[in-house]
C-alpha cells in the first residue's frame, strides 16, 4: 500500500467520522441595534460592541441628524457601579455623538459599559430616536498582558502539551520538544515576574512517557530508570528540561501564584507523589485513573481532553490491572520513525472483525509508517519492549496489541466511559474516535455546553490534547453561551501542523470585579527587536 493510498484512507475515515458524528448547536443571536451604530467598533455575536481598552473616545452614528439641543443631558454612560458621565465629554456632530474620555480617565480592561438614552432624545425633524435596548460595550485586554495588570494578579494562564522526554529522547532524536526551550523559559520567567498571572495551569503532557521507540526499553536500569517514578525524574533532570523545572518550582513557591497540574494521556501513569517529588508545591488535580479536571470557578472547567478520545483515554476494562490505551502503542511506533526513518513501500494489512476499532488502528498504524517512510515492522514479532511499564513486563507484538484491544474495547466502551466519569456518555464509537482527530470542540459542546443533555453548563471550557490552538464562542441554546479554548502546544514547530508556543489566558470576573470573564488565545513569539512577548491570536468574553 503506497503512502498516497494511506492518506486517502485517512481522509476518507476522518471525513466519515466528521459527517457521522460531528454536530453544531443552535444559535441564539440577538438582533442588531436599531437606528444607531458604532462605526469604529465591531458588533460581536449580535450582542455587544468590542472596544479596545486603550480607546479615548466612542463614536455613535445615528440614522439622521440629531436635535443638538441639550443632547448631553439625554445620554447616560455607565457600568455596574452606576453612572460615569463625569468621565466623558459628550460632543454632538450632526448625525453623530462622540463620547470622549476626559483627561485622567481611561477605560478599564475587560469591562462592560452601557450607553443609554432618555426618551427625550430626538432627531432634528422631531421624531424620537428608536433604540430598542441600551448599547452594550465591552473592552478588550489584548496585548496589554505584557504590561502590569490593573490592581492585583487577576488571570489564569493555561498551557499544555510540552511533551518533554528523558535524556535518551534528546540524544536519539525522538522527542517533540527542544527547539522551544528558550521560549518556554522566557514565558515562565514572565509568569513569575509579571503582576498579571495568579494561576498557571498545566493541562497535561508536560512529561512524555509514551514517545519511546518500541525497540528501546521504557525502563532501563542502565540509565537509572526502573519505574514510572524514575522516568519522570529523568525527564525533570534532562539537560534540556532542568532550567524549566527550576522555573516551575519558583512559580509554585511564589506567594502570589498557584501552579496547578492536570494529567494528560502521555503522562497518565504519573501520580501526585511523583509530581510532588519534582514540584513539591504544585497542586495536583488528577487521580489514580489517569484523568483529572480543574474548576477554579463554578462556571469554568479545564482538562486535558483525552477523556473523550476512544484511542487515548484510559482503558482499564480491556485488560484489568492496566490502563494504557491503543494510542500508546502507535506512539511507540511513531517514536521509532522519528529516531530512524527510511523510505520504503508498505505491504497491505487486512482489517477484519471489529470494524470501528480495527479501521482506526490500521489508519493510525499505517499512516505513521507512511509519514516516516519507515520499514514495516514484523507485526507478529514480540518486538515492543515493555520492561514493566503499566505492569506489562513481557515484550508484545503490534498484532498482539491490536488483538488485545479489538477483542473487547468496543463492548466495554459504555462501562469505560462510566469508569472514566464521562459526563455525557457517547454511544457512537466513531464519534469518540473522531475526538482524537478533531479540535475537540464537539466534545466540549456535548459534554459541557448543551443544556440539555449536558448535566452541567459551563461558560468557559479549556482543553489541550489536540495541539491545535483554538478559541470559539458558542451561542448555545436559550442564550446559554460558552467559550471553548484549546491551549495548543509547545512542541517543535516542525513536528506540528499548527501554531506552537501558544497559551490561553483567562481573566475571571470574580478576580477583577467585572461583569465578564475574558478569554484570550496567545502565541509567545520572538520580537523583531529581540526578546519574547505574547501576541494575541483571538479574544472572547462572556457574562
């Protein structure tokens, strides 16, 4: 089977999964304001006008020329605390009004302001201004995050998917991380030194215990690794990683910053004890099940996202006493390809029996082979060295691993979801397989946004896992809006199809006194004049 055929197979399967299982919620968009517009500013989601926080004036354009007599007395500028007319000077100009900030006053970042009019505001021809509701304005935060915050630390920074390896991974070229080391060190220094961030949340896969070539022993006493504990310690001690863990400890020890860790799939075998051996003051938000989630406020939930991924979630039912899923074995093959790729044709591999799992396995397996042009391994040979990881002591074959999962993984899927505490179980295995190839928005929608069937509605949902940085506003049903954010990754750019060095910054209203939660998606880049800084990719807010 040629590489082109494999790409066609992959595209066919993913398109089928998308068409079969992906869905979009209904929208509930408010009508635009009548008779009046803010021509310099964007009307977002039919609901509010977005105003850069540094603006010094707000311009309103009306359908006709206004009666200029006492216009200022009929305009009210306010926030939740009351009238703010003392901050502005109202300047009428034919069919426009300019609300200009007086010297010494400025708009707050991430804040909601209202503009309203009395019923006595009229056009020059004597007809009343037709305004169905007050005009809502919300200010941005944007790239101001690189400057001191207004007041105390008031934001949550979220990163994920750094994928650090042990020293062997760097010396043998099978690690995803390395080229962004200086950028991550700079980012963590900024977290520590700025007055902006109150919590740093790592949504998993900081450590990568999966990306080890199948021909290399995960545990090897010759390099002082005989357990998952030793593996994680080796990752923390690797020369490429050491400064980063020193900085993480400085953040965790900071009096004004919390460091929160939620495990991912590539570090699902980690434990609280292991994390605390490396970062003693970090807050562990995982469990013995290889999963975890964090809700800093009732309206927010953050997790890695592999809980909803058929191929990468813990699979404790298939082989009792073990939790590694099939994605682990494909990762071992991928690591082998990274270490030692060579071009060759690939023989056919039949797929019989359990179609959904076998089709997904074959696509992942064969695509990895084609991606690196590597020789097809003997799928029946006991060539996957396990050495005790997850309790597997004896070597395994790729065919044996496939058969182990194919025998029961689909039958156990309902009980697997129950054990993994999936809020809304997904009966469609294809849908769960698609979650491993999608941006996970549909999973966030199904699990946390829809009401019904979701048991809990959250306004801000953040995942990692897919490596695809993303920010989406969901209008929802019945006005129950949400924001979905994906923090992306910090892996090497040549190992990703997406932007890397990305992070999410959440500024909760509970910490700012605002009426809105603000969510920004950023990329940490090297500036033209030297030095790294955050650059805004997208921003949303929700009340």
